[in-house]
């Protein structure tokens, strides 16, 4: 069961990783934009929580190529002018 959860989180992480990725010396920053407020917050907030869970799991396992992963989260309220 744990293997299934790990696979699910890995897939979710890869989907989220399509967002902007920036590399620093010892940290990989993942940008996650979405509706954290407004009408679609019920979709955006769980996406950020899932990304945080995946990043925590990855960091507990040593990160990516030894680098820590951090999330930069921005609220676009599902409005193009804020995205």
C-alpha cells in the first residue's frame, strides 16, 4: 500500500513539476500557482497540500540529487489577470 501511495505522489509531483522550476546552489524551488482563494479554492488548496506532502517525502529521502526541494506557492484566484 505504501508503494502505491509513493507512486501516486510521484506522479502528482511530476505533474506539478511542470510548473516553473528554478535551481539554486543547494535547493530546487518548485513554483505552484493556482486558485488558493475564490470560487475554485476547493481545487487549488488540495493541490498545494499534495505538493507539500510530496516535497516532504522527497526531502526525507535525501532530496533530488542531494538537493533540498522547496515550494513557492502563489494564489492566482483562478483569474487570468493575476496569473
